[in-house]
C-alpha cells in the first residue's frame, strides 16, 4: 500500500503543470535523484536521428562498420561528456545554463546564444516532427497531415506539463523503447555486413581520415546540441547533489543510447541508404517487424522532441520576452510545426548533415566559455553583469577561428576546407579550443585576489542577477 501511495503521489505531482520559468528554483522545491538524468538522456538518444547520424558513417562517408563503430563511440563520448558536465551546472545554481551565461557573456551578449538555442530548438522540433510523422503515417496508413498533427500536439502537451512530466515520461521510455527496438536491432545487425571495409569512392576527397573525423564530428554535434539544455533538467535537483554521480548518470545514459542506435544505423547503412523511417520497411525490414519499428520510432521522436519544445521555450524567456512559460512552449511548437510542415512536403535529408555540423560550430565555443568561467573565473563582483562580457568576445573569436575550416556544402565552405576537405570536420574543435584559450587568458588577466572567506564562483547559488528575467 505504501509503495502504491508513493507511486500515485509521484504521478500526481508530475502531471501538474509546471509554474516556474527561468527564475532560480527555491531549495524547498528541490527534489529528485541523479538516476533521472540517466533515463532522460538514454531515452532521448534512442530515436531515428541517432540512427540517421550513424547511417551517414557507412552509407554516405564510406567507412566500414567496425571503423564507423569506433568513430561513433568517440563522437558519442565527446557529446555525452558535454551533456554530463553541463548537467552539473543545474543543481549548484537552480537555473539553466543560458541564465548562468549572463556573467561571462554579459546581459546583452548572452541573448545572442539564447536566440540561437531558441531557433535550434525550433529546427530540431521540426526535424523530429517530420521523422515521427513519417513513422506514424507508415504505421497507421494515414495521410501526412493527420500523422503530423498527432506528433506535434503530443510533443507540445508533454512540454506544457513541464519538468516533472518530462522526467516521468523519459523514465517510462527507458523501459519501453529498448523493448521496442530490440527486434530491429537483432535483425539489423544479423542481416548487415559487419565485415564491410572502407569505400574510397563514397568518401571521395575526404579520404579515410576525413571520413572518420567527419563521423566523429557529426555524432558529437548531435549530443552537443542537447548539452545546451542539460541544466534545464537538473535545476530542480537538491543543491548538494553529488556532481560526480550526476555526471556519470547523464554521461552513461547519453553514451549508451547514442552508441547503440547510431551503430545500428551504421550497420543498416552497409545494406542501403535509409532516407526516412518508411524506407526501413520498404528496403530493410519484414512487414511485421517493420510495424513494431514504426511504433518505436514514432514514440521515440515524440519523447525526444518534447525536450526541444521545453528548452526552446526556456531560451525564449532568457532572451527577455515577457510571457509565461506555457505561452513560450506554444511559440516553439507553432514555429517548429510550420518549419516541419514545409520540410515534410519535400526531402528533409539533404540538410541533415549540414544542420548537425553547423550546430557544433557555435555550441562548442560557447561550452568552452562556460567551462572556463566555472573553473577559472574570479568570484563575480557585486552588481549587474556588463552588457557584453569577456566571454562574448571569446565566443565570437572562437567562431571566427573556425570559419576557414567550416564545410557546409551548398551553404558555405571555408578556404581551408575547400582546398583540404579532410580538415572540414575539425571546425568545432578549433572553435572550442580557441574560445577556451582566449577566455582563459582574459579571465586570468582580470583575476583579482579574493578575500579568504569569500565564496568561489561555483559556490554562488545563481551566479547572476535573474530578477529581470520573466518567468
């Protein structure tokens, strides 16, 4: 009876609409264990976009399956590490990362990545809505419009209920999704050519080194995109939550889900190119298993994209827009649905690779600035942050340094990537390293001697004024 009562109370609390916005969460409202981060990031990575990013390694870049597995694991580990370490920012401050970026980037400077995160979230919402709609359309035999409506409305409803319900859904999906995906995994790995070798024709001017590096970059970029959200889903955890344990859970969940599904995608890529979920049924899977897989893909895209809707709304509030959180959720849902509807009428795939790489090029230097600020910056001075902080300059210079390496075919190709295509995948790494080193230099030159009893930057509950930010 006691167990039943506890479950009932948990469900009741999780299904109440969240009223908090981006303001600090009071200690009295902090609850939850680190295991929630494992289930959240595991479930969020068991989805079709993970399979798609793995598929690129073999079907598009020409790697053999074992080579792809190594690259996928390395890229997934980089992205999962970013998710893990950024998750630890939530409990210590009780606010999201974008709010915390007001100190290093400044009041106005922090608005720029906030706007980018908002539109990134809308774009991911659109991508996943299209993928989920294709899966549901194949499963139910309906038109695209009805399937698209079911998927988008479901995502928005989960995000509207908020933090508690999202974690509850992801805990359930951490059990349901593995059961649904196990059939296609067994079939896919058994039927694919796991002994495949490098295909120089597919790799083209990239060569093996470039193809391997590009696989790492694409896989890392997908998880790096999630890392900008990480603290949104840990800010309700108690302040004394052990950082190391939280990191291990978030890292482990993201790594396990990403490597599993992406390596399955790479295996399927040795057989054929899969552009949409429907292609899995038509080209790879038998009908019965295909129907189960479509159900899994439809559910997984909904439970993943609700994070984009929720965190996109949080980013919109950080920009300074005066509206309630639920209203911001509707804004993200509306914009994402409009983009998704337009994309669903054509071929979404041609932009997927460019979209992933472009994300890494600006998120990576932002992460570098946030890490340097947390571990090396002096204690924040009293009063408001400047309009534009040193971190904003470091972030821009990091992006600028990566421009020669950037390679988005059909959009922009930097001079180095144009003459040496194999250097293109290193743009995000160049941006991260440059921004981190510049910001480290800047904070050390301005570092002041703290009094013995003054708190360190990591001891401050908020790190920045938040009273001006609407909830």
